[in-house]
């Protein structure tokens, strides 16, 4: 059973608008959450993270929101840019062990 | 600064042939090391992780094995490749202890024919 779920395999967003990527998890013991971005034929790169003691973390155009009661986190990208087109992996960690979701492919439309 | 290297970048191998993928990390000591596989539509699957030389933990039963002969070297191997071993293999490292961020290498695209 998947502990980290990204239910949208793909998402298309107009350039300049907000991109919202969603992630759900089942394990209430997860204490740290991360988002990675991956271009084709490259390794994922770390984007932003959030500790379970927070509900929001912002870094430039990227904001991650955590709703512990709903076991849900989301990544907001605003404004969306062409270079944001990539696969985004949500990941959750318990005691340092990281579990990844299957990823969401984001297409930024011109 | 820390860097992680993987080679080869791409590999085409026949079924039944052996495999050896190498990963090395520079600029840090005693890192945790990981091997992941990204197969089509299946996200990132953790295959092995290591917290020290000679210490290997396997996450899923499979046709592959891993070894860590040196502190910053992690090797993924197989004696006989299967068609299902095709995929994109990623090595990653993290600091030990409670640090959570993992940093990935460029990956190896393996095609088994």
C-alpha cells in the first residue's frame, strides 16, 4: 500500500498562473516532508521541505503547505514559468527514511 | 562542496549478462548512500541503502545486489540481468543522523534487451 500518494499523474498550467501540486500520505509518524523536481534523464533535485511542526514554508516562488489533520501537503508555484515543466516528487520521512510518491508531471503552457 | 558521480550514463545489456553500476561521492565523509530505480509510471523505488562501509540494507527482494567497498563508493550489481531490470537507476547520498535531504546523482539509463 502506498504511504505517499500523488494522485494526479500530470498537470497543465498556463505560464504566469499558479501551479498547485498535491500529495497525500497515510503514516501519521512522518515528521518531515520534501518536494523534488526532476527533468528527463537527470537525477531529482531537492526543491523545498517542511517539518511536521510547521504548516507553511516559503522559498521564493515555491510554497509548501502542510495539513496534518488531513494528511495532505501541497506545493504552490507562483508565477509558473516554462522552466518549471518537470516531474515533481513528493516525499515523506520518518526517522530519516524517505518514501517517495510516484510523481506528477507538470506542463507549463505558453 | 559535495558532488555525486554515477557511471555509465546509459547502458544497453542483453538478458542474462552481468551488471555493475558505480556511484561515488566527493566532499563528505561517512554519508548514507542509496540506490533507487525509476521505472515507467512507478515513481522512485528505494532498492538499497547503506549507513556505512559493508553495511547494506535491501528494501525489496530482487535480482540485484549492492556493495559498499569504500566509504564514498556504492556499487549496484547483478549476476544475470532480466528484462524487468530495465529502468533509470539513481544513486543518492545524505548526511548521517537526522538529516533528511537526499542529493541525487545524474542517473544511469539501463536497457535490457
